[in-house]
C-alpha cells in the first residue's frame, strides 16, 4: 500500500471549521465556503431551471450557467474541439401501452401483465418486438468472476434463450457454514449484484432476453420502483446496439417467478440455495417458453456534458478528475403543495457547487503539476449515461487518470464528526480520505447499508469499471454523526430526505440549510486532489476489488513516472 504524506495534505482543521457561524454563512472561511455553495445551489435549483432535465427546455440555460461559473474560477475549456461541452447522443425509448407477454406451458397459455407480473423494455432502436416461443434458462446469479473463482454459466450456451437471473450476489442470503459466505463481500454488494451487470452479461453471451427475479431485500427497493418509469428509458447511441443490448430486458415479480418455475416442476427457493454453490449449473425450464409482442418508439434526445480543465504545470497528460451531475428530473406531477418542478438541489446541484468551489480553491494556490478535470455530467438519473459516454469517448487519457473524485448528494444539517464512505475496501483513495478527515478532527464511517450498492449507482462508476481509482461522497450512505444531535440526527436527516424529497419537488434549496458539514466534505476532496496533483503517486485498487485487474492491464502507460506501480 502506498503511504500518503500527511505533510502534503492541505486540510481544513475542525477548529477552522468551527469558526463558521450561522446557517450557510461564514465569518472566517477556508477555501470552501458554505455561503458560496448555498448561492450556487439556490440558482441551479430555482424554478427558472425547470428541474434541469437532459434535453429539456432549460438545458441550455443550465449549460450556460455552469460554463459561466467555470470561467469565473479560471478554468479552461476541456470539451470537444476546444469548447466547453461534449455532445452526448442519447436515445429515448417508450414502450407502447399494449404489451403482450405469454407463457406457454403444457399446452396452456398464461398471460403476464406488464407492470404487475413483469416489467420489460427494449433498448434497441426498433418499432416492434416479437419473440415466439423462446425457451428460458435459469442462470442463478449469472456471475462470471474469475478473480473469485466463480462461474454460474459453466459451458451452458444461452444464445437465443431468455436468461433468468437472481438479483444481488451469490453470498447475499448465504447462511452460516455455506462455503460462499463472504466470498462476494457478504451484505456489501459487488458490481455482480447490480441489474446492469446481469443485462450486460446476458448480451455478451448472446441471450435474446434477460429477466431478473425481483426480491425487495436483494434489490434494495420495492416493485413500485421497478415500475416507476412507466415504460420510458434512455440509453446512449450505440454503433451496434444488437451486440450490447438483449432484445428484451426487465424484471419478473418474485411470485410470478415462483409460479413460472413451478410450471417446469422446479422450486424457486430450492434453486436459490443451489445457486449459492460454486458447483451450480444453469437449469433449463423444461416445457415452458415465452412469447412477446409489443410496440415501442424511439427518438434522439441529445444532451451535453460540461468539461472544464486546469492544465498541469509539469505532467499535463496525467489528470485528477472531479465529477458531479447537473441533471435532475425536470417537471413532473404536482406534489401536495402544488409544485411540479423537481429541483434537484441536494441531488445534485450541491455536487456541481462543490466542484466549482474546489476549482476556485485550486486557483488560490500554486499551479498543480498534474492536470485537473472538472466534469458536470448529463443524464445521470436515467442511468449514468453522460459519464458512460465519456468513459467510451474520453477527452483525457483514462490510463493516466490518477483518480476520479465524485460528489453526489451532501447532507445539509451542519457540522459532523465523521464523513460517510461509500465503497469501503475498494482502493487506496479511502486511506487518503481517512488521513485528510483526521486533520479535520473527524473519522470515516463506512456505508451503513452496503447491500444497496450505492457504489455502483453514481457517475464515478463509469470510470471505475474502466480501471480509474475512484472516491464517492454520497450522504445517502448513512447518517453522519452530527455535532448537533449525533448519529440519531444524521439518520433522521437521511430518512426524511429519502422519504419526502429524493427525486421529488421538495428537493429544493432552503435558507434553513446549514452547509458547514457539506463544506467539510468538499474540503476533503480538495485536500486529496491537491496532494495527488503535486505528487507522482498512483493510488491502486485493493486486492479483491473487481476493478484491480482492469487497472493492472494499463500499468505500462504509467511506468515512465517515478512512483508508479
């Protein structure tokens, strides 16, 4: 493990933080000022910005504001063709109302109702999907993880079939004494737990479709979340979508799945136990096939990332990236107060504000030796699409990107004694976080509910899966130990925000906010970036991370620098 130099970390001490007074105001401020964070959020989350929907009526206003702020803090354009933006070509898909899905079993036909027993969609640019009597094969958790010695598929050919998956990891429900227990981090989800991985794996193996058995504990959310999109979805424009996307993907309700398995003489619960064994082999659902017929529409809905850059003085091809997403959910149904604008103040106007303030802080100090990149992503909410497009079309080499530091939701309840880490045990950046926090008089608390897989649900992940070491600050990872009220008050803030305001109109700016704690967290990312930008260190993924091998394959690109792995 690479040691981190304490002397090089420029940290805001807790004593300095305590000089802040008033809610969101500061008398004697460090580099990151709560008042400036508040002002930026107040603008971006105002009704005038109409919820910042990608491709929506206020996108251009949003882009112009962020560019104006980037210019004001001294950044240079880091986008395409010498400009500030990167075009992100998107496609919006909408399922038709008449979705016909039928199971054929024993000469009988059983209908599956869209939104009730199943929820499927298609992310290929087609006008109609027809599937006729396709066989189904149960693939357990559908995990192929060489680094963990695990392969659910064995040599089974799923081409032309519908693969049926369990949600989460093979050890999620493992009992004491089972060999798999702890092999995938126990309750802490790995990427193999995510529905995105399962759909991708089905496409890689040539399946015609993929269905995931919904289970609320394993998914981390109820069936209502699965159906919330009402058949609408987005994707980036792909050169060969037929190779990257199955023809039909979606979820099947747990009860409907149990009935489906029973028609083939199989017991779902018993198969779940078998799927927790390394010896598991896929099981064909004999005597059962599925047919589907539905219409869909698709249309281009292009959007833009905003990219600013501060070139390094000595090694400009090496970079540290800061990221956050500018998009929110636009205008939707009215809430109890009559508001229709889903403002996205905490999610994630505050992340954009944090990036802008970090850039301002860098301009106040010596020029960094490595380049800094500031990325305001579009289309995070529909599936991390702006950052995914950048990952496929990077404007700065990813092999020599030192780290990605992402802000996506910060708490607004004041000073805290700790910082919440999402993704504990992944890479050495968290060691730097612990040291920087200690200099603020704070500690690091791991994500309280790692089974929710928050580490895989923010824009940093688009860089992580390409090997870039990442660090995510996300207040949904658990309640902070607040100076005023302790952990109980922190948990109360998370519970109230997620229950009332997450993706809702009430995620709005408030003059009652106390952003001193948010400023503490933003300061931590500044401190870590400052140390990295003035050193020759390359933080590494820890042993057991699913991203270590990917990063290792590009080691040659970093060999010419002293201190590289």
